[in-house]
């Protein structure tokens, strides 16, 4: 059990007597937090939040995978960086303000696939996105190679391999809808359930619907399934419009 879980569960123990059933046994306790119910169970005299246990496992898996992926992808990342540098003027990396867990803003890097004069909006809001692509920008986006620098955000704990894709800081409609449904408590991901089910082609309400479904179904097995399906999508280059 992590230190964070101990602190959380210790505070819950004070109020556990108020939620005991008439039989004297403590069962599942619905706790309303940010409009969502968390399942609490007793284990060895402590109240354990199963969601927090899953988060600890998720972080451990993320750390293991990001170390392995960084070693494997080091050379390809260097090649992509050189290609970006010599095919268009401007920096190799593009840092954008993104919305993280609990709507905290963080900087997310990508290999630059757009020209430096591109407006700071979601790609689908540009009148002619192709006009702003660099010579290798289309290839980088369709192959998802532009996403490789985000491994740093996973290592730093700002992102996970699987979760809702981080919104731009000015995508207010998406941020508001996710917050209303409790999706904001999740770490954003390199890929996600919405990515598997449409990626750039999804309207915002449909995207949030899949985000909520992931919130309710998230587990180690579900994350592994999403990662496998993501690899298939990347290989087949499906769901990317620009």
C-alpha cells in the first residue's frame, strides 16, 4: 500500500462507523467525490480505495514501459529530430499548453509537424490544415512519430500511456464537458479509448462519451487492450485526417 493510500484511508477510518451496515459488517461504501462513487473495502483493519490501488499499479507499469520504449526508440527519435531540423525552419520540438489531471496546465512536447506560423488551435479547426504542414509533417502525424517526445511526460508523471488525450488549454468546450463527467481526475494519455474509436474524426460529445466509458472500465487488462489496438491503428494509419 502506497503512502498516499495510507493517508487517504486513515482519514476515512474516522468516519467508517457512520457507514456500517446494521449487520455490523462493513461492505462497499459509496463516497461521493467529484460526482463519482469510489468503492472502499476493509483490508487488515484499513479502508482501501480500489481506484488508488489501480493508480499505483498503472504508474508502475507506465514507468516500466517508458524506460523500455525510450531505449528502443532512442535511435528512431534522433533520426526524426534530424529530419525535422533539416526540412523546415524552426525548433525541432513544439511545446503546447495542455490540460492535465484536475485541469492543471502542463507543457507537452511533440516533434514539430506544422510550420512556425500555424495558429494555436486544434488542427481540425484550421481552414486548410495541409497548408501549414511541414514537408514531412503529414508522414509524422499519420505514423504518430510526432508523439514520441511525450514519453518524457510519462516519465515525469504528467501523462500515462493510456488515458484521455490531453486537451489544448483553449479547448474550453472539451475541458468543460470532461470536468462535468469526472474525466478530469484521470491522467491524460499517449493514447486512449477515444483514439481507438475514431481519433481525429470524433466530434467532442462522442469523444467525451468514450472518455467516460474508459473512466468506468479502466483496468490493467483494458489498458493492454487499448495499447494493442493502438499499435494496429498506427500500422494501418487509420483515424488521422491530417
